[in-house]
């Protein structure tokens, strides 16, 4: 298959609420759910990111389905799972869709974890680059939805 066309020319296997191991009201947020989706060939992973406070101050970013009874797990653990499992099923790019509910300190924490954990796997935009699956092999792209 020709993988040199623009990324927008392809259907991409994606996942909604990729981090949940069950329903979106009561289940666990789990890096294992993300690892499983990646090993099954999913190329778009969604993470809902929220600030967690301790004693009224920012503590860390967690992944959870806000306003529900789903568990809260450190964003860092999910990025470690992506790093370990992203390219087992395919060398083609993974797109992380971050549903961002964080304030500036949480956003800085997200950026830090993405850069420090993914390192060269993290795609950094280049001016006038044509994004193709072939040119993005072994790269993780970030898509942000700000709420």
C-alpha cells in the first residue's frame, strides 16, 4: 500500500475514551487499556486530562472521565504506556488526542511529560512539511482539544 500520500487521505483506526477498561461512568482509567488498544492496531488514542489538587494546590495531571466515578490515574503512566506499546502493531504514527481540561500549570506538566518521556518519538512540526504515514513512522503526534 502506498503510504506516501498526505495523512488526511487515509482512514485511521481510532478509539474514544481509550483509557477506560469498561463503561464511561464507573470503570477504571487504565494504562493497560491504552496499551491493549495500541497492540490491537489503534492509531488514535484519546486521553481526558484534568488537574488534580492536593491541599488546594496543583498536584499533578490525571486521566479520568470528568464528572463521573471513573478512577483517576497519573497522566505520566499513560505516556509511559504509549512509549512502550505505540509501535508494536505498526510503525505508522500514533495520534494522541488530549482532551485538555487543565489550567496552565497542568498544561506545562503535560508538555514536560510528553517531551521527557517520548523524546525523539514526539513529532515536532516543521514548516511546510507534508505529513505522510511514511514520513511519520515511529512518531507520536499530539492533537489538543481545549475545554
